[in-house]
DNA sequence: TATTGTTATACTCTATAACTATA
DNA sequence: TATAGTTATAGAGTATAACAATA
C-alpha cells in the first residue's frame, strides 16, 4: 500500500478557510444576511458612488449577479441606487445610514467570529498568524477584503 | 461614514482557503479529478474496506452523494466495491493498484501546490505557519484530512 | 421491520446571453 | 453603434426522500 502523506499547509488553509466561512455564514444569517451581501455592503461603503459595473469587476463577479445582490440590500434599505443625471445609464451605489449601522453590527459579528476561531492561540501567536497570512495573501495577489469564493451562500 | 475595519484573521483564512482550494482544483483537473474525488480516494486508501455508509459519515456527506463519487472512481479503475459475503448489503471500498499510483501523483501535485502557495515564506516561517494552523484546526475540532467544503467541484 | 446502497425529484445557485434604455 | 443595467434561460451540483435488495 502506498504511503498516505500528511496534509500540507495548503490543505490546512483550505480546510480552515471553509470552516471559517461556514461559521461566518451562520453568524451573519442571524442578521438575515449572506456572506456575499456583507461583502458587497462593505465594498460599497469602502468606495461609495461606484457604478454596478465597477463593483462587479472589483468583486470578480458578472454584473448580472450583482443585480440580485443590490436588489436584496436596496429592498431592505441598506444601500441605494442613485441615477447619474449626466449619464442616466449609470447607477451609483451608496450605503444608507441604516446600511452603515448594519456594517457596524457585521463588524461586531466578525470580531466575535475571530475570537472564537483563534481561541486556541494567545495574543502573540495570533499576531504572528495574522502577519504570515497577510504576507501570503499579498504575495498571491489577492485583493484585500475581496473573497474569491463569494459564489456560494 | 462609519469606519471600515480591516479584515481579521478569520477573513484572511477564508480568503486564502478559497484561493488555495481553487488553485488545487485547477491542478487536479489535469489528472481529470475533482477535489472531492481526491478526498474520497485518499479516505479509501487511508482506511480500506470501509462501507459506503461509514465513508459518508466520515466525510460528512449524505450516502446518496457518495454513490456518484464512487461510481466515477470505480469506472476509471481507481477503486473497487467488494461485496461482503456475510452481509451482501455491504460494499467494502478498496483502492486498486492504479488508484494507489494515482494517489502518488496527487501527492506530487499537492506538494507543488504547497510550494507555490507559500512562495513568499522561508522555511522557518512555513513551519511556524503550519504549526499554528494545525493548532487552530485541532482546537476547532476539524478531522485531519477531511475538508468541510467537499460540497463544491 | 430495519439497514445498505441506489435512484428520482426538486431546489439553489450560477453564468451566459438576450434584451432595454440610454448615450 | 456602444454601453449600463436587467431579465431569461439553462446548467451544474446538491440534499431529501422514495425505492430495491438484503438482513
């Protein structure tokens, strides 16, 4: 029988990443949000006024998919579409005051999520892990704050 | 405008995990395999002779889903179902010699994948990262070698 | 009657591409 | 004719639950 090699760091990352994403999805579900929605809300607040095309490109999804996400958040009053009078084809996206408040709550959820996930590490180890992860993410060309897997709710 | 907090370690883990999983999927696609197939093949080789029910429980998927995965690998001669003469309802799963060879190739792919992903870290840093990730995975109760997200090809 | 494995059904999510309105 | 946004369609992948064989 062939030797079964132990899982490498890449596998550990994929495994822990899926676990972290699933737990986060459970937590934001209590705010009646999906992870892609939180990502979009955050992106809109980070750079208000961008068009849907710009946002879709930034988040790495087809514009048609953004429509449903925007619809959902707009229907709940968390963000709004503002028509550009100079070019009425464009919809500039802005967070509402309610959206800003929701973002604050998402931040609290994210902090609690972080604490739970890293419960096995002390403060120094957490900082070491964070720094190493940020280095790898940067070297791999990942855009800060943009999840490649916003393809699943 | 509310403050946009920087992404925490949990987000970095989810982001890097999705990236790692996507790159791994690209690599094993060259072996004409999907990540769930590699996970099943590995699980079968790790503990040969288990029933499909046992495997499904171990991998955290419904038995009905395992059927299609087993069908695909069996059709390619990578594993085989052996009926238990004492209880003909049971199908014990075993890797074939060809399956063992394929597992070796998957191991090579995984090592190359690891190297590419961690290209930004030196040997000491890689070991530190691995140790921290393994600690977190253990504390979170994750089963070694079992990916919670074998739900997506 | 209970259990293993299988098949059938229905559902969720997605990308592609057709469509509309504006330019 | 080109572009922003929207809608329609179809495809992939999944879980649930019904089913057949065996116990």
